[in-house]
C-alpha cells in the first residue's frame, strides 16, 4: 500500500478505536491530542506541510522522544508567576503508548512502518501509594457532623468511597435507580465500559439511607447539589466538587496528608490486603483489567511480611 497522509490515517485509527475497540470518548480525545502533537512535530522537523507514513522512521521516533523529554510545560502557582517544568515521564509514556497503538494499526493495514514492539517505554520511578491509616479513616468519616441535607450527603459520599473503592468518575455517574437500600451491592460501569459488582458496608448503607430519606428533589442522580447555580439545571455533582468535599473534611479531621478521592480508593485496597484479602480478589473489587495494575499495592503485603519475619524468625523456643 502506498504512503498516505498521516492525519487521514490518524482519523481512521480513532474510528477503529471507537467502533472496533469500544474505547471511551475520553480515551479517544487523549489519543487524538497525543497523535496530533506527533504529526505537528514531524511536519516541523521535516519542514513539510503534510507528512506521510514513509516519514515515520526509527530515527524520527527517537528524535520525537528527545523532543518530548525536553518539552517545557508551564504550570500556574496560585496567583504567582507560572513555573516552567518538563513534561512528566508518565505523560511522555502516554504519548508513546498512543503512537505504538497507531503504528500497530498501520501494520495491520500492511503499511511499512517501524516495528511498534521495539519502541520501549521509559523507566519511571513509581511513587509510593498514599493511603490513610485506620485512625485517619475513622476521623475522616466522622468529620461531617449534623443532619443538614449537605452534611448527610457528604457523609454518604465519604462512606461509599471508602466502602466500595469507587473511582470518583464512577461515583458521580451513579443514579438513584442503581440502588436498592435492602441490598448491600450494586453494579457499576467502570473503565472501558466494564461492569463489576460493588459492595457497601453497613455504615455506608445507613449513611446513604439517611441522605436519600431526607431528599425531596426528583433528580435521578445519586449525589446532587443542594443549592442552585444560575443558568444551570444540572444538579449532578462534578469530579471537582467531590475533590473539594474530600479535602474539606480531611482538613476538619486534622489530616495533614494531601488527600484526594482516589486516596480513599487506595485506602480501600490497603484495608483489604492488610486484613488478609488475596490480590486477585482486590483486582476484581477495584475493576482492574490487569493484575499488574493492582500490584502497586504489594508494598502493603511486603510490610506485613517484614513484621512476620521480625516476630517469628529465629524465635527462641521456650
């Protein structure tokens, strides 16, 4: 097959991901941005108005990776002048993952391109997972005090996040019809439109019951705003609002860690592992496609093993 315009082929690739691979709109948008950046860079690098598949070479890919690694990024600093940093390694990897997927797609169309499997991801230092200790979780869950509608809502949000390990995007998409207050489980649609069963603790069930019992609005969303915003009929809470709620009660609970809704997901997984759950079960409860994603939590079991070693190794017989 003759060489083709890369922008046209990129659009074909995105349609393939949408129809054949059933990828989410967010994934499609990200892949579009990452590949657009590559195509623009390649055109600049080669000083051409349009680039074709024949322009993708091992050398051009290597030069593109150098470009990404040196790319300056400006980040705002709360009213202060912007801080210039380099593109994060994980973000660079996302660009390369998108490029590899694109090249595999071209290979399936019998277009001659560099072998995608030879493009390795850069080695990155994985940050240690931030999670809450047991006493911190208890303080956080007790922080919303009072019987106002907003306090009952916030209490239910915190209890459900810790009880279920939901992603914040999954939480805000929930509707009241998803729940039967007589049951402690429900089904959620996670990443890649994968469905899984999620369970609630008795405390989470009770908090949700008290919140829904007091609500009088007809909105179908499980969690909504209880004050009106001008020119907006959408009451469903946003990701940003959930983030603010978690941070607010963390401060009230005297927690100095910089926590986010995802911290409660980490704390959920950590709690399971510390209490003896196997990693495959935790993988299923979190909705991870690959066990390697769940293995970021093995530092918890490693710590437990160290404690066992210290307590029992070479223990003198009495």
